[in-house]
C-alpha cells in the first residue's frame, strides 16, 4: 500500500535533514583541531633525537654502526658524521607528515590526518631509539650520556615527587571544594575578565602553597631561607583561600578582601614582611652598564642603630610587582601551571651555577625543582576544560619566584626576562587602564591571552604559546645571566611590547568600527577560566 504524497514528502524531508545534520557534524569534527597533542608527541622524540645526536657526536668513535641492513662487520660501519642522516630523515618525514595531515584536515579526512601523525610519533620514536643504540655502542666513554650525578638525581626526584603530589592531591581537594561550595559558577559570579561557562573549584593557589610548605619542610634542609620561604608562601596561599571563600559565599563577612587597594596595601605586604624577617632581602641591584648598585649605601642613625631602608623598600616593591604581574597570566586553562613551573625551574637552574662557591645554593635549587614539579602537576587538572582555578592564591607563585631570584642572586634583568611575557603584559595593562581612565587594579578583558582568544586562537594554543615563550625567554636568560642581560632584556622586551601594543591598537580599531561592545558580547565561543 502506497503512502499518501504528504507523508512521503515529510519522510523525504526528514531523511534530507538527517543527512544534513550528519554532514554538518562530520564537517565540524573535521574543522576542529583536536590533533595538537599528537603534533607535540611527534615533535618531542624528534627534538630529543636531534639533541642527542649533537650532544654525543664529539664522544663517538670514528666509525659507527649505521647500516644494520648489511652483514655484521666492517660493512655495517661508516664515518660517524653519517649519524646526522637519521635526524635529517626524521625531520623530513615529520615535515611531510605534518603537511599531508594539514591537507587531510582541510579536506575533512580527519582519521587519515590522525593516522599520519601517529605514524610520525612511531617513526620518530624509532629514530630516537636507533640513535640511542648507536651512541650506546660507539661512545668512547661507555654510558657517558646515561651517567647522572647524585645531585641531578636528587633534583629530578624532587621535580617528579612534586608533580605526583599535586597530581594526586588536587582531585581530593576538588571534591572537597564542591562539597563546601568553594566553586565559581559563571551564572552567579561575574567578572569582566572571566571566560568560564562551567562551575569550577577554587583554591588552587592554596593547594600549591600548602604542598610546597609541607614538602619543603619535610624533604629539604630546614635552613632559615627554606623556612622563611615556606612560611611566607603558605601565608600567600592562605590569603588567597580567604579571598576564594568570600568570593564564593555571598553571606561572608570577608568581602573587604576583594578591594584591590586593601589587597595591595594591607594583605599582600604581610607575607613579604615575614619573608624579609628571615633575611631574604636584596641588598643590591645590578647596574645595567657595569657592576652593582649597593642599596645599603644609603642609611641613617637612629638611637645608635644604622638603618638602611632601601633594601627592604626595594624587596617589598619588587616582590609585590612580581606577585601581581605573574598572577595576571592566570586567565586560560592550563596556562598558569606551565608558565609557573617553567619560570621556577629556570630560577632553580640559575641557583646551580653558584653551588661550587656557595653550597647552600643547592638547597635553593632543590626548593625550586620541588615548586616546579608541584606547578606542573596542576596542568592535567587545569587543562581545557579545567576542573580547578588557581584563584587569588596564584600570587604565592610570584612570591616564590621573587624570593628565589633574590637568594639565587639572579640579576633583575635576568629575572624579568624569565617572566618576560606576563611581566610586560602586566606593565602594559597597568598603563593602558590609566590612559583609559580606569582603575589599574580592576580586571578587564585586555590581557594578551584575551587578545589572542579574540583573534581565534584556541585555549590550548594560547596556553602552549605562553609555555613556549616562557621557555624561550628563560633559556636566553640562562645564557646571558653573566653577560649583557640588561641589553638583551631591553631588546627582547621592546619586541614583546610592540606586539602587545599592536594587538591592543587593532582591538581598539575593531571596537570603534563595530561600535560599543558589552562584556557579554565579547565572550568567546569556547570560554574557560
């Protein structure tokens, strides 16, 4: 029996709509970039392969086994220079896989794109193993690359232990925070810079400070420096926890903490003062041109006591600036954990340069490696979409960075270079708000990560960009620490400032062309913390 014409037409329309929805779903899946992590995993073994080849080349015998397809003996040997054939082939293969994967993605062959990237991962891992085998067989000093000193083993242990501490503790804290309503709900809590759509636990900064304080007092030598940093960092985290509590509980009587001036002038100086009472004070700053500028030269006599206020004043201002500016890089999922971890790790490596002359610097390096590991442990839980926010307690990372830079005697220019991106973003944001006649301490959507999101960057790309930039500037800081670091910092800083200013100008022009835009209208399509 034939169906009436209307029913047949209706079923045809439904089939067409179903096919349309299926195609739309397929195309959207093809357009979404879900392969970024595959590209990273493909590049990592390639970079290790290249680094290992260059590192071990000088220690190889003149003849090495390379042609494993030939019979064993002299036929399998070749000049050691030919070991570079392996990373060259790996680089060519990786580039080809990336290009083909790009075109597959463009034409919606999503799975073929992923197969190519998985192939790059497998082949590059094989190339890395091949180079490692050749080095193992042909090194003039056997196992030269595998010998790790006891000192390095201890540092790596602390780095790993810090990672697993936070990785294991954070889920327990998240569950507790949701039970206690220590949660930011974007439908209830409003903030100009917030780009969160799902409820997220608060208090990440408190967890960081608590783990660092406890672990450092248990696993490190309890010197005055270690205790002073541990106590002051914990106080920062506690202040952040109180702020998180009042922010998530409308009936709280602690809302006065939210006032930026109250924070800056009353609460934040407290942990810095505690830090200084343990002797963590900068007595000098480096002259950008030559030598040092002693801050102790200016002093006056009060009741027979010589008082030198400049070291304390500089330490207070410097630390407060770092605490605020580093915490402003806390706007994108996964961003802050990587930036904090890389910055702290580089300060720890800087401390190692002084260990021979000053053995106590080893404990400083250990504290830095421990703190870096704890920061890295946040990344899996804060990656998009994040399950926990660092909150105002993120300032504890800034205090740790400042105190470590002081005790490791890093130059001001070097320390600034390590946190170049958040530092300059903070400085430009401060003066931009002043020029716009806004409160410079009140949040908005003008930070660099907001500008990148508005230009279509995904949250993951913004986070990785910040990591790479921090590592890049940090390595330059390491290489120039005993050289003209001030000149290098000025040149690189000028480039970063120019980029951020251009992005701000483009945003202003766009806003002027489209008219006044409300805060709700500026929410990105993929919001996050």
